């Protein structure tokens, strides 16, 4: 008999088998639940938004906790011997791996079902689900739950001005109490520490001691869990898997190097509040500092001495703490010992703490007693070493982290020729209340605007340029985009006129030349990314809306409004130097482009889009910007980012250059040359 099964049918059977297997529990993947929730949101099905999104959050937590429990259990069952042997090491590694796989699959089901894209993982890290939830609960008239969701989202996104306004509105609603504003994703060790500091400041030392001690237990538990999550396949940054041809030992070495790097980041992660870029300085030692003072205030000098000695494990011979130790010794008449939990922890992780303590002291974060995460808003001398280190912490410069909150005036020039006769200067930097800013009109004609809008309607795809996310910045608008290369490909396939695709290519080049000339750049400005993009207000989701179409940000650094800084480090596009937006229409409501101060709140200039208008600016922290909500209609523009570094030229642009060159060559030499532009696509 001839059996024929489609791949889809086979896959369905496999899924059904996994789901119904008596030996395997089935947990619905959180990325699937998340996708269902988002789709329900766009269908205005708010009960299912809540159902699926809450399910996704629950599934996400269960997957994480299962991995932690299994990895810790398997590490205990298969420890490394004190004596290292060449054969014993891989044996333990393999046994641990088999143990973890078995343990996880017994609880979650097949692990292949729970492989999630990096974009979804990042959405959960950024707490994006809570933005959807607060809107859904608001529609369902459950303001107390909406307040909790909004508060949870805002903790990780403090620059989100509109969510801050939402929270103020929820406070005024009847039935919403102060205790409804809870952080549903609060990390226990940070929550306990914050509560303990608050009690200490009020003079409630006994209660503060209880919370500080609890915070320490929670910190060490969180550290253990974070490190357990590192015991998994790692990304090999900079390696091409297809070209990776190394021996077994080199592979093992590379893997554990990545694991150690991951574990090192745990210390920084545990000391960093959600939505913040910099860790809380001296975070773990500060627990013992507070505790020694609290124990002193309640006349428990034995514990105070122990905590002081423990603090000195982190900062050897810090003068003020050594004076405290001498005082306690004299009062008690004997010496003490530091806590064993901290001593054990330091023996294992001292080098990582050294690097963190040094790095955090270069980030402009200062601590005073009772002000445990205040920021000075300025950077300290980059070579400052924490007091009391006694030399065992050698300074390691953090060269990658640069403060670019201010630039010297002589770095910037502007006022060069606009190159094209019809282009009009509307406002310069002074009129726009900033640095390296320009507003121009008549960069393109009404006819060109119309042609590019028609091209956008034919070519752009939802989520294109945003990693497939249809609403990357706000759930209330749909984003569609296309690159120059994509439009050329469509034109070759006959789906759009070649004239329109060529116009997009030429107009973007015109914009590049204008920006390069006006800002009097001494070197060539290269394309970094070019995007024809339309954002459309979603009908039925605009009532009482007060979020932004695109939150306040800078283009080449990570904006930190609380510290009044912009950190030029990944994942920011640090190589971008100039940006421009060329507008194609103005027949929509909202959608104004705005510049702000670095606090992401104070608006310094506003630009109303219209056909042919272009705003250009340098891409750094001197120019935070965003887009107000598009509340009706569709807003289309050509977004352009440029770099002065040829190493970061846009690859698709280079390919488009080759296509245009091939087409131009063919038009000169005729069809007999037999050039196929699709080869370049």
C-alpha cells in the first residue's frame, strides 16, 4: 500500500502525540499565547487579550523556573570532582546535559515546542505584554488591574511619558487604591532591599533588619538561579557556524568561556533595576553596611561586628569601616568573624565583583546612607577607584562606555549650500532650540510625494524593518516599510514601475547629499539604513489615547533620562552619525515630530510633517526625539540614517547600487549585453 502524508499532517501528529503522552506534561508555549493575545488585541477581543496574555506570562515564568530547578538539581547530582581529570570532566558535562534534558521534558514536554525567537524574549524582558494588558483591562473597565499592569510596564520603561500620564489618570479613578499600583515583576531581593532602606530611614531598625536579612537570602538565591540559566547552549558572537571547524576541546573551551561571561553578567544584572542601564553601585556590600548600622542602633554589637567584618571582605581596609570594627571589638572585648555565606560567595566570584565595583564607579552613580540608588546626573573621573580597595582591585578601563551628553561647539558646523535650487531652509539649529538640527522644505515635489506614496502602498509590508513586528512602538498603530533594494526587486518582477523604484533610489541620494553639504562634513556620508515607512492609526483604538507613535530616543546611544545621559554602547546603533526624515504627506491627525531635552519630557521643538519637508539632525544624545501619536489617517516618510564610517555602509544599499549600475549599463549598451539585474538581488 502506498502511504502519502503531508509534512503538515506529520507535524500535527507529532504535536498531538507530545500533548497526549502520559509521560509528558504539555505546557503551551508562551510565544504562541503571546501571538494569540496580540491578534486578539487587533480584533478588539479584549477578554481573549487578557486570557492569552496572562497565560503567556504564566507560561514564561513556568519555563524559567523549570529550567532553574532542573539545572540546580542536576548540578547537585553530578558535581565536578576536586581532582580534575581529562576524562572525568566531559563525562560530568554529558551526564548533566542528559539529566537536564530529561528533567525539563518531564515537566514541560518537548523542548522544541518552547524554542522562542529572540524578539519575543526581548519583548518579555521589556515587559511589552503589560502594555497590552493595561489597555485591555482599561477597555474591560477593570481599572485596578489596568493600574497594576501600567505600573509594572512603567518600572521597566521609565522614559515612557504617556504611560506616566496613564498612571496619573488611574490614580484619579474611583475604586483605584494606592496598593493597586504594584510591580507584578518586582525582583524579590530588590523589593526587600528598597523596603528595608525605607524602614531604616524612618528609624524602624528592628523591622529593617528583618527585611535586610531577607534581601540577602533572596539575593544569593537569585544569583544561584541566574547562574543556573547560564548553563545552556550559548551564542558564539562573531563565529560563523558554517565555518566553525575546531576540535572538541576548543568547542568546550569556547562554550564555557561564554558561560563564564554570562555568569559574570549576573552580578551586574542583579544590581540593575528594570529599565535602568547602570547597576546600583556597591549593591551587595551595601546590605552589610546598612545591617551593621541597624544592629548598632538596637544594641546588637555581635551582629554589628560580624556585618562590618563582612563588608571589609568586599572593601579591604576601608578606613571608616575599620574604625567601626575597632569600636565594636573594644565594646565586646573580643574579635569576630565575617559571615560564611559572603566569604564563600567571594571565594567563588571575587573577580567578577571587582570588575563590577570598578565599572559602577565610572558611571556617575553615588550612594549616601539612606539614598541607596540616587544618581548625581554627572560622571565622575573615569580613573577613580573606590575608596578602601587597598590596591587589590586594579582599575580596568571601560573604554566602550562613553558619555556623549554634551559636545564641544567646535565639533559641529552647519550652514552649507543646499545644492538644489528649490530646497528652502525653514529653521536652523538655533530656531529649533538645539544643536545640529535643520528643517527644510521643497526637497521633493508634490508629484514625487504622490509617486512615493503609491510605491509605499504597493510595496510596503507590515513589520518590514521592525523584525516582523507590525506594531513595534505602540499597539495603536500599524507600521509598514520597505527598503530601496526591495522596491527594485518588485520593479524587476513587474509589480511596480521601474520609474518609481528608481525615484526612491534617487531621492534618498538627494537627501544624503543635502545633509552632507548643509552640515559641512569633511568626509563622505554613507547610507546606514534607508526605509520607506508608513504608520497608520488603527481604527477603534484612538479613544483617550495619549501614548507616542515612537517613544523618545536617540539614534546612536541609549537614552537614560534619569541620569541625564546617553550611553553610546550596544544595542544602540553606535555607528550612526546623522539622521533625516523626508515626509510624503500631511493629511493625517497627530504625528508631529518632536525634539526634547535629555529628560525625554521637555519638548524643545515640534515639526508638523507635510509633503517635501525634511528634518535632519546629528544622531547622538544631543538630539533626543520622538513622534506624537498618529490618531487618524496614515503618515508616510522616507527615514534615513547615515554613517561617516565606510565599514558600516548599508549592505542593501550597496546591492542596490550594483542593480542601478547594471540597469544603466544595459540602457547604454542595449539588450544585447544580456545583464540580469536579478542576479544582484
